[in-house]
């Protein structure tokens, strides 16, 4: 059975706010972290600056929010379009799903139509099928982003939700910035190369993901000739790094591409979270672009968990912090990673334009 590298203890980076003139221990950790990211596109981390208690509180509110009535959740709905996807996104509904409500057996989900379209064209033999992402989501943006504010849930619906999730957002973003500082150290580039200061976190987003329990024959490609339902198809994340948290330990369906299998081969292996509170740190597409391909973005998906039964697939809860550059940032290759022997592999485009192009396809 394939085994990923062990979970790294990130405690050496916690004692300093800035990783300048750091000890040999911190440098060794930074080098090991970059090695994991170069080889696999991700690393599992423990003691990285967010206490397990904090993630337990987050998932408690996660559970309470997605247990609200559909009407309550729709009160903070993301309106769709090219703007950052802040707020609640329900299960995705197109005309096919309205005609075939039997594809979705979760209560109250076949009573409305959504403008969202998390749709991809996937091959199903000689024909094409619409692919539906079988999840709900609530996306939280930076507290200071007044251009694209996060919809605020009425306090009476879930007391403390807005305040608590905002506070946890700030704790996670602080840890992510420290990890990105560490990656700079491991790559031996000047501080601020990959983590420019004083950006206010604009563009960054914390997503709460809920994958409801579903009939086994309706997911992972099931659903009939005209619709294929998956939890999440293979994809790369938008942003610099992604910090992924799951509710509890074990393997819940997250799978990463196994690299180095040879040309034309693509296989995935489940990621086992060894302890509650551990984080899975993924290289995202902006970091690949900035490093001119030295750190490649992690191809990953959410598939069926190992314990999925023959008739029902259990629910799954996760949270992902997408650390993104501000909208005006250039996400072309950084000069430190370009040379005559290693010419630029990516074009120059702002992070905002890149995100809009992506959202235009997704929403």
C-alpha cells in the first residue's frame, strides 16, 4: 500500500514572528517542508500555530450552520458571477437536475433552482455528461474586504457564528503567513518574495465545505447518462497555498496525485490525517507560477471515503483556507526563478483577473 511521507512537526517556526537570522533548526525544518512540497505538492503538519481546540470550535459552528434550514442558509447566498464566491453556495442545480430530482435525496434540495454551475464536461463513453459537485459551501473573506464583503448571517439564526468564524479566520491566516515565510526560507529567497507585507489578506478566503450523506449509486460518477455526480473532481486550487482541515482524524475522501509514475499515468492515493487538528498544506497554482514550476500545484480530489458503505456514503466536513495574493498582484514568474536555462513558463496576469476568469467558468 502506498504511503505518504510522515507528518511534520512545525513547532520550530512558532517561536519567531519573522524568519530572519533564524536558527539552524528552523532552517532545517524549512528545507524539509520545501522538500515535501517539491516531491508531492503537499505536506501534513502538526503544531503549526492553530490549536486543535480552535478547529474543534470551527467545526462545531460548521455543523450548526449547515444544519440550519435551507431558507436560513439562502439568506447569505453567494449571488454568482465573476466576483469572489463569498457566502453560501447550495448544491448545484441545472435543468437536468430539476427534471431528475431523484438524483438528490437530501431533504429540501429539489425545491429551487440555482444559477450556480460547478459544471465540467466529463467523458462518459461516446457522450458527454454534466458533472455536479455534491457539496454545500460557505465562503468567508477577509474582515476588511469592503469591496466583496462576506454576507452576515442574522445573529438570531446562529448566535456567535459571524464573530467566532471571523476570529478563527484571523488565527488561521496568521499561521498560513508564517508557513509561507518558512517556504521562502526553504527556497532561499528574500523575505517578502512570496508573501508581500501589508496586503490586508485581500483575496484570501476560508471555505467551509459540507458533503451531505448520499446514496452510493448517486455519486462518484453515478446518476444516469446525462448527469454524473462527484464530491469534487480532480483540480488545482487557486491561490498561493491552501490549508485544509477535516473534522477529526483518519481518511475522509481527500486524495492526492501520486507523482513520478511515468508519462501518461495518473493515480491518486488517500491522505490520512493522523491526529485531530493536523493540517494538510497544499501548493496552489499561484505558487507554481511564482516559482516558475519549481513547486508544482497539488492535483487533488474528494472521492469516496474508505468506510463508505454499499448503500450510503457518509457526510464529510472540511474547511480550507485559500491564501491568495491581493487582486492587483502580478502572478507571473518571480525573477529569482527565471534564467537563461530556465525561461519563464507562465504569462503575466493579475491575481484579480485570473480569479475572474476562473469564476466565470465555475459560476
